[in-house]
C-alpha cells in the first residue's frame, strides 16, 4: 500500500539555479517517511522509549526532474521489504502534474540505544510496515 504526504516548495529550499537543492530532497524523503509512520499508527515515541531506534543505513536516490518555488509535491512511501532487523521503503516525489522528481529506495535498520542491530519488539510491527507483494508486480 502506498502512503502520501503533500508539501509545497519553500524559497529557502531552492539553490542559485532556482530549483530545489538536491540535498533538500533527502529532507522531503524524511518528511514523507515520518508522515507515513503517523498514518500507519506506528508508535515511534514508544519504540524510542523501549530503547530502540530506526536508523537510515542506505539511500539510493535518482533525480529525475527539478522542482521549483511553490511547486506542490507529493512524497509517496511504499514498504518494499521487511527483514529481521531492517527494511526498505520505495519512495517517489512527484509534482502535482505527476512528473517524477525523485525515485529512492531507503534502507532502515532497527538498533538498540547502544547502536547494535536488534529485532524491534513485535508490538511495534504494525501492518503498515509489512509490504504488499502486489505493489511491486
């Protein structure tokens, strides 16, 4: 299942060429993932209180088209893989007209508060984290 979060490009996110700076897209991806976690009722604060963190371990990002000031963007998040201590999200950032600006795969890992890989407690594995095999056929 795909989850979406909308945003509007702000002036300070644009570079001297007038388009969104490439590093800002990483912030947009983060915004989309956090909104996704809210939408699936993932208890992020509870995970942290239990002594676990979700670290981003890898981002594979492909820039496809530029976004500009006041463009309305949608950040899509689809869970692609769920492993024992990690997972992968497929993310796409689109303009309102459907133009794809960015495609990314983001790998996350569950770690304890001392930085060691660990399985997240089962009570935090909400259904929205589990990929739907039909999303990638």
